[in-house]
C-alpha cells in the first residue's frame, strides 16, 4: 500500500477492534507478567517517608482489567504468571 492511499484510509470499527484484540493478546502473553512483576517490586521497595513510589490503585487496576481478558481467553496461569 502506498503512502497516498494511507492518508485517505479511514479505519473501520472492525479494523480497530482487530488491532485492540491483537494488542491485548500479545500484551497478556509477553508483557503483562514482566510489567506486573516490576510494578510489584517497585511497590514493595521501601521509600523515604511513608509515600509509595507509585499509586497502588493503578497497580490494582492493571491486575483486574487485564485478568478479565485472560479469563475470557481461557489462558493458563503459567502463561500470565
């Protein structure tokens, strides 16, 4: 596809849905576990004072939001641990 054709391309809802689905599955299989692990380590690292490095609500949102998809896709625990 040439560049001129891309400038006039308007993605359909199905195109966007497909891209989001592909991203979500790929993220769950390759990036979810390392991200959760790194964030968990960051949260458990002692800080100066009592304030954590990051807001824990974002961490828990990440867990719950993407685990719903993992359940729907029937992924094994080993795939997302």
